[in-house]
C-alpha cells in the first residue's frame, strides 16, 4: 500500500483542529440495526457489500458500503458478529427500512433471515477516557465486554472513540453522559462519513475515502456496483474525495444550521457550478460549523470554497486524520 504523496503533503500543510472532545458516552439514537440470522448470513451479505464478510471473525468489525448497480452508495454499515449467532449491520436509521426491503429482495433461496433489530439493541458512542481497554486499539477491532460488544473506531484526531452495542434493556456504559452534538463533532473530525437519506446514491465509495479506511476490499468477489467501484480505483477516473471543512465565521449555537447534509458547495475558481456536497455536519463549541464534504479534487486544490451559493459562508479546509491510499 502506497500513500498518495500529494495527499500527504497537502494534509501536512493544512491546519489541524484543537477541539477538546469530552470523555463520556453519548446515545446514538440516529443509528439502527439490521440483524441477519441463518447459516448463509455471512455469504449472503458478502455478496451484497463492498467488504469481505466471509473472513469476518468475532474480533473485528467491517466498514462497508451497499451500492447500486452504478456503484453509488445506498447505505453504509458497520458490521459485526453479535449475540445469538446474529450478524449485525449498523446504519443510519433514516435509511434502514428502505435498505432492509431492498436487501430482502435478493435473499431468494439463501438460508438467511433479515429484520429490523433496532428495538433489540442500545447503541452508545464512547469517547476519550470512557473508552474500554481492548487488547488491540486499532480501528475496527471488536470485542465482547461483559454483555456488550465494543468496536474501536477511527479517532477524532487524538481522541479515541468506540461504538458500544448492548441489549436494549441493559445498563448503559458506566461513563459521564455526553451530548449527541459532542459525538457528531467527533464523527466529522474522524473524516469517515455515514451515508444518510439526503445523500443516498450520491457517491461511489472512493468519493468518501472508503478505500483508505478499510471500507472496500478489491480482492473479494462480485457485489452490486463492483465493476464501477473497481474501475474508479484502477483507471484513474476518480475526481472527488472526502475532506473536512470548517466555516471561517462563528454562529450562535441555537441558530439555524449553516451547513446541512446534501448542501452544495462552490469554488471561487468556477462559481457557476457546484464543486461538492456536504455529507455530514457538526457545530463546534466555538460556534463554527464543520463538515465532511465530497469535493472535486481540483476545487479542493484551488480553495476559495463557499457553502450553499457562490457568495455563501467561507470555508476552510482542515487536515484529514488519515492518509489516502494511492494503490491497493
């Protein structure tokens, strides 16, 4: 694996955030759970998503995308082995019903059953000192801790983060309570976006850097959109990447959102047409808005970025906390 030298130089030259995220646990009510049961669970979902689920063990989780035939992401998942021999897929709750319906259409003769298990599980995000010590703290490491399952996520710069999955009636993690706004900020600072309804089918996985953070396996077999995803990687046709952006100005915390998911972005180099899309947002304690955005690489290099319209709020690009991969 080779890091893209241009991405590394660019990232090193960009400012890094100094936001101090609190240590604690935040409820993740915006996420839902799809459960798969049956002997063909792993093979069925392996043939539907961008990552390898046949080799998934109890000590790891998988980031993966569910794509259309055109390679566009219809949903994103964190997958893991759960209790009762279930395979669990965690996704944005606003896409769960439609995604479950579509996946169920392809079961055919496979010995697998899928259902919405959101009511069966409680999901919490752990940050900082609230994170549970695991044998390995690498991203996508999974472990059972007491009656819960814990997954190490990509950090928000220097702040460790974990996903905690327990039974709906289980006691919550023993940690100070954090707000969903705290967790949202950590999500944006991690640089790894979750697909939600406003941006469904807007991106191929590489437009959100999924191949650089363990979300795409180019050596596995076919899945919907596989040819498009592979062609984007190996034929140099990818012209968009995910970046972390921040507004230059601050706003009152109670004010209307300045950055919204699905919002278009513009560049001073070509203000006549959109150059990117906001994928995930959060507001920092200093009142500035941050987002993960999928941008044309040319616009990212040119700068002069604005939100919503050519003369909208000015945006500043921040350093990604991981390197982009040039080769797989």
